[in-house]
C-alpha cells in the first residue's frame, strides 16, 4: 500500500472499492479463483479464432499442441 502512495488502509480500500467495484480482498479472491480456472481449462480463456488458427481445439491435449 505504501508503494502506491497511500498511508492509510481505509483510504486505499475506499478508493479501490470505488474504482474497481470490489474490495481489495474480494478482488484478490476472485483473481486466485480465475488463476485456478485458467490452469484447469486454459483453452476456454483463448479466443476461439486464435485457437483455431494455431490448431488448438477443445478436444486436443493442450500440452501436445502448445509451442
């Protein structure tokens, strides 16, 4: 928090919540869940047109086709 210029936790949290729409702890929790989802199903986060261009499909093994 001090690294981004705030001396007060409440000031930072209030401005963060107002700007992002979530508290810092909610944002952190959601980010951790998203990382777990990406690790479990990476192709669901890649645009289908990009995956198609690179020969990635939902039925393939991602580890086989990544380069």
